[in-house]
C-alpha cells in the first residue's frame, strides 16, 4: 500500500471527538443509560427512529439527524 492510503486508513480508524451534544446526552442519561444507548446503536435491528423517540420521551430535545450522526460515529455500518 502507498503512504497516502496508509495515512487515510489511520485517520479513518480514529474515533471522532465527541461534541457538546454527545456530552450533554451522556450527562442527561448517566453512565448506565449511555451504555444502553451505545448497545442500541450497535444493534442493527433497532431503528434510529425508535432510539430518537425514546430519547425525546426521556426529556432530551434533539433532532433525528443528531441521533443519526451520533449513531454513525459510535457504530459505523
């Protein structure tokens, strides 16, 4: 492999930095809730819509696209 491809693969394998929304959601849910959320993100049988509805019902206001973005960074397909 070439040097450029190696650098791209190394960059792609890094975990993205969390942002304020991720941190706020983690704080809102607490560590046990965050762990459950990560498990839900990793389960392809659970839809992002279902996750979004439950997060909203738990009192955390955020958009579907925000949940989708967080899911794609935590559990890439």
